[in-house]
């Protein structure tokens, strides 16, 4: 799970499976107590601080450098002309389309990562062309 609190400039970066019961409870409680989307709440920063939840400093509009986003873009483009009629057909179409992406394309995305990472570092987290 990546929970971004964009307006606060903080992100909790952990997969749900890696979270302890306490961490899951804190996050669930935060959402319930806030009563509205956590990323818009000023109370969030105080609540996290008061409850000892560690967060990373994260620019609110930082670029998404995860290559999986590019892969999903490829799937979306390949599915542009598909018209699944129900959820089962949609799942099957996504799986089929995903399987059609050659490993070389995934490798190319991964090996291209140094350029955008360097650009983000140079821009100190500000937006880049990536």
C-alpha cells in the first residue's frame, strides 16, 4: 500500500502485507477519525505525529517513477479497441493483454529508469518532463 497525503507532502510507503497490526489499525483509525479524505486533512499531520507514525518527506506533486505505471499505460493502449461486455471479459482481456507484453519491453522500461531518476534528483523533486 502506498498512502499519499499529497497536500501534506508525506507518504507512508509500505505494502499492506508488510504492515503490522498496529500500523494497519493506526491507518484505519486515521481514516475514520478524519471523517473525510486523509490527503486533504490538516489534522492528518498532527494525528500522525501524535501517534508516532513514521512518514517520509515526499513532495506533493512528485513524479511517479514506478515502471509499473508505464506498463499499465501499454496495457491501456493495447486495449483501446477492445470492448469487454462484463467484468469477467474485462479481467480476461487485461490478463491476455498483459501476457502479450514481451519481457524485453519490461526490461527496456527498467533500464530506462536512470534518466528520469537523475532528472528528479536534479530538479530536487520538482516536476520534470517524465
